[in-house]
C-alpha cells in the first residue's frame, strides 16, 4: 500500500486501501526503472484477494 501510494502520488492515492495480498498494476511511461519517479505513475487496476479466489 505504501509503495503503490508513493508511486501513484498523494493526490491520486488518498482513498486507496489495499487488503493484505491485493494485487495492483501501476503504469509508468518511463523507459527504464531508473526513470520512474515517485508520484509519476497511474493506478491501472487493483484486485482484492476475495476476487482472486473466485478466478
């Protein structure tokens, strides 16, 4: 939750709560990891364990 929130940025992640074992997809348009900036990513999707269990 902390890492995903930091990557997304405080303005866009203020309401996000992630249960244990949740999966998130965070998108960055950086060409490599060293170009990724805190707060410069977008949350694409989040899947909670209850939904994963059904798949």
